[in-house]
C-alpha cells in the first residue's frame, strides 16, 4: 500500500472530509486556505481563498455543491465547491471550531470557542438553497459548558446535537429546544479533553477520541458506552470504516512535547482496531508529526490522514486488507 503524498498546505492539517460520492477530499489547515483534491490520485483541484486565520473544520453538502468552513478568524464561510467563490460569511465573536451540515443540508450546526467573557456556544443556522437569500440569524443558540467544544454533530434524524470537548463529557442536546438530554457518565467516560468525534455511516453510533489515550464507541440515541479502544498516546483524530468493522485512531504528542521524543522519521501512525474485539490489528506509519485528521472514503477502500507535518497522506488499501482475519 503506497501512500500518495499530497503537499499543498504550508501549516499543520486540522481536518479532512470526503464528499458523499468519495471522489473529492477537502482539507483544512492552519494556513488559512481550505483545499480540494481528487480523492483517487491526490491531484490538487483548487483552493478556497478568503479566510484570515487557521481553518479548523469543514463540511460538504450531499450534492457536493456547497462547502462550509469554520475558522479562527471568527467566521464560518459558505463556498461554491466548483468555482471556489465565497457565497456567504457568518460572523461570530469568537473562533469557529466545528461545522456540520444536517441531513438534507437545510441546517448547519456551528460551535464557537470561549473568548474573553464569552462561553463556548452551539449555533444552529438555516442554510438557504439560494445563497442570495442566506441570512445570519441563528435558529437556536445553546450556551455551552466550560471550556471549548471541539466537535458538534447532528444526531439521528437531525433531532439531536451531539457535542464533546475540553471538559471530557459527551452531551446530547435537543436540536429544537436546546435542552440538554443526556450526558456521558464521569466514571465510564473520557478523563481528558475529547479531541474528535466521528459518526458511523448509518448514524447509529459514533466514536470519540481523547487525550486520555483512548477512543470510545457510543450509541447515538441512548449515549450508552459500547466499546473502548486503548492506545499509548493521546488521540487527536478518529474515524470508522464504512465497510469493515475497523476503527482508526491517529495521534501523537502535543506540539509542545514533540521535541522531547525520539526523532525517528515517520513514526506517527494511524492505528487500526477491530471495532468489536477492541484489539489493535495494524498500523500505517509515515507522518513526521502527530496525526491531526483522519477520514475514510465513503466506499471504505481508501483513507487519508493529515499531520502536523503539513502533509495529507492518501492510502488506497491493498486487496488483502479486505480479508484481514483476527
């Protein structure tokens, strides 16, 4: 399995997202410029210019026509995927950390960071079909808990919003009223910051990754803890295969600790776990810095990783991967 090295970002990667058809890969980085690539050969298609700060997150609509990006410049922008034109900009009073389109793309959930006196918040915005009719008003604003919310996504049927972040607690909110419905248990839940959250293709369960060196699998409706995957280093990114029962964890030390570890080249690896048995089944090495972003192609036949080293590595699986036996 030879990875395709995709060099286009000048700063560390923050987020990766495939479109629904799996032919395009969108990457966000700290260099202000989200980029779109061909997902089969890693060729760079284009960039989306307009942000003035690190871009933390993105999502793409089901029809691959609209891209939404959230940035440290305190804006969330809507783009025309094909032309790269900026269609709209939502302005906030603090950095935008996470964005997620609802099923049907009529709504977007956006999280903003704590800043000065502001707490973190979850905003729900209506997304107009016609960009000329787009407005900035929020359908719902939920004042968040202490600390940053690193990720918020839509639950089943858009009825709930699932959020997690610095206080290590996973929460489920009612997306109509903003009422808090469920919280993860402190005993069984994560012990440190939840860095990433990724849901299964069918939305029935989701996986969280945390600096407590573990990832956990949860039921999207009941917030029941189903599985825990333990590893040796902090987890920055998690994703699940849509095809096989595999969970992938990516991580490494915080940037501040990297200099204190050995400098063997490319030792940061994406670790594969058996989703059911919770055992490590393999790893893919190659990054020269912690892995900050992971995404599986919707067809399950390839995955990509984005690192602190500024590279996106695209991996097409060999045929024998699909016959991995435990």
